[in-house]
C-alpha cells in the first residue's frame, strides 16, 4: 500500500527528482545536408544504439551563425531517424529563443565532463540492430568503480572504498572495519564493523550473508551489536535507512 | 634456498615455543637440515625447551651486530644432529633486531639449511613483525578460545599485509592453523570452541590439533621437545602436523572424546 493511500489524500501524481543520463549532440555548425549525412553515418555504425533515444543538442561549442540554426529541420531530420530531440543545452540568448520557439526544453550549460561516444565499428557490430539495449550506455555515465576484495578482512584491518561500493567475497572478521561511500556487500559473515554511505549517501545499504556485526552504520546512523541481535542475527540480510532508522530485512531466496 | 616457517599467534602462552621446538625437531628427524631461531629477545625460552640453555655463548643479536659469527652462535642439538638452535639474547631490546640484520642472518642460514623455523614472540610489535617478515609459511598457533582466535585473526591480517611477500607483491604467505591445548571433553561440555568453530572463523587450512596434555608440560620442564615423546598423543599429533607440513595427507586425530572403557562406563556412569 502506498503512503498516499494510507494518508487518505490521493494525488494524481508525485514529483520526484530524477537524474537520467542522456546523449548530447554537440553541434559545431549547422548545414541541413551535412547534418543528415553525419547523422546517418553515425547511426550506421551502431543502429541499435540510436533507436528511439532522447537527445540533447548542445550549443556550447557552436561556432556557426545563430541565424543558420534551424531547430525545426534538426528535429525533423532526427525524427526521420527515430531520434527524439528534447532540448538544448547552453547557447546564447538568441539561440535559446529559437529553441524555445521550436518547443524544446532549455537546459543550463553543462560542465565539460561529457565523454565522447565512440561509435567506431570496432566496438559496435552492425548486427546489433536487433538488440534493444545499447551496448555502450556505460560510456556516458560511468559509475565509480566498486572495490572488490577477495581475501578475508582480518581483525585490525581496514578496507575503504572512498568513491563507490565495496564488495567483499570473504568474511569480515571481528575487529575489522569496512567503509564505503556507496553500498557495502559482504559475501560471507560480517563480524566486524561496516559503514556504508560515509559521505552521507542515505540510500546506501549494507548486505551480508550472515549478520554478526559489531556495528553497522549508514550515512552516520548506526546500530551496535547489542541492538542488532534481535532481528536477522546470523542470517543473510540487508540493512537500509528508512526515516532515519536502520531497518534490517532478510534477503529472501528467490 | 631454505623454506622459512614462522610460528606465530599474536597471543602469548598458547604454545608457540613448544610448537617451534617440536616442528623443528620433527623436520630435522626426517633428515632435513633445520635451524630454529628464537626471536623473543629479552624473554628467551626456546633454549630451555630445547635443553641447551647451558650451552649458549653467543646469540642472534651478537650475530646481527657483528660481535660473533653464525658458527659461533649456532648450537647443535644433542638428540637430532641435523638440528641447530640460534638462541635469542636475554639482555638486549627487541629493537636490536633490525630488518637488514635479520635479513643478513636469514640469507646466510638459507644457504646452509633446508628449513628455517622462526619462533615469534607474542604481540604484534617489532619482534613479532621481524619474525614473520621473511616467512614463506606461517604456522598460526591458536587455543580454542575466543581471545586467542581473535589474536590469530589479527596476526593473519598482518601476515597478508606486512610480510616481505605482501610488500613485494609475491604469492602470499602460506597459512596453517595449529590448534593447541584442545580438550574434546571440554568442547562437548561447551566450555571450549570446537575445531569446526575455529576453522570457520579463521578460514585457513588446519595443520593439526594438539590435545591438551600433562605430557606437554612435563616435556617442556625436562627440556624435551614433546614430539620426541613418541608414545604420547601430543607427540603423535605433532608428528602428524610435521608430516602434513611436508605435504603428506594424514587423517586428523585426537579431535573427539576418548571412548571410555567398559569399566569406567560402569563405574562412572558415563
């Protein structure tokens, strides 16, 4: 049952913040024919990848004249190739006015972290046309690499994953400490201390095969061994933060 | 090149020196040229258990500091002639064991011996770190009780992070669990951790289980490595452990309560 139903007030929808990684088309100049031929060329290298994707036109490196920008043509050409232009990023006031005129969303200028999508045939086979999932999504929004530990984390040792998840394929012994900016996974008994979301990520979780921990903490909210014994002790559980409380739930066998 | 075996535990009084004496004697008895080094500078005991305390002239620290040669300091065992003892100094500080000094001695011994057994002091300080630094293999001596298991876990972590093999990125030190002072009756009564408990917690292969026995104490007091008490449970258990250390497959013994005889069952109601 959802929360809204419980409270008795039923809203039509709810707004949530979402971050989606998208492809940006970085436009240097606009010429109708050159645009379509370049687009066709890119698509031929990775047809599956471009099918029905949303696209942002980035104007940050645009060098041509504003008057040459024809968003209706850009949208039309992209539509013919099953690409949906949804907005523009960056650009000067004139360019943004043109974009608004074409009913495109205006996004603030982005930083320079975008990575070039290499659609070279060496990595994408043309046969991928049937595959619904693009093979190269990860080149756009690269998550922080998880740190993977294969050996037991022994008493007195500390393992720290400052950017992402921490995955341990061995026991975490009493007197050991494992810390991660993201989630902590322990495929073995967790007997020491596990701290997830140490930079404040409240969505971070701790997973373990057997909960025998001295302490579990998520984003600074913690429970010590004494308070963990009543629920899921010595069984496979996940621990997450709900309303500032650590909640232990069993890892059900599928 | 010799194989370098450290006998270590973290916790004191669990049987490191007893084990060092028996394992080195066991290796030597099988014809391997073996030297056992006492790293417990300031609290030397190995010479007592090996019954050579009256023959100590020069020691490990003298050799490191160039005051004596190895030949002057090495003591040949009177019972097994392929066994030598390098005693610790009783008057120096553990800091006298420098990394370079220890390396020099170990390299020199390495050319002459098949096995170098390093008897580590308790703790995780300098002396213990020096004893394990050059090890190829480690015999982690553990008693079946929680604090000993915890300390063994700590020392295993140090073996995997601070040994030479760890620092050089070579194959990790090979770990062996030796459970000493094991009393199956007390395990049955729930007063002691079982072999399975300890194995489960430490997650390293079991080299052997040495039963708790008065014979171990008697042998130590007489300056006799218990492995030479060939009729005893403890002696045979050490013999098995040495065999396994050399790669032999042997079934584990002395892990369950002795079957009581007919009369003791009748009269003790057991």
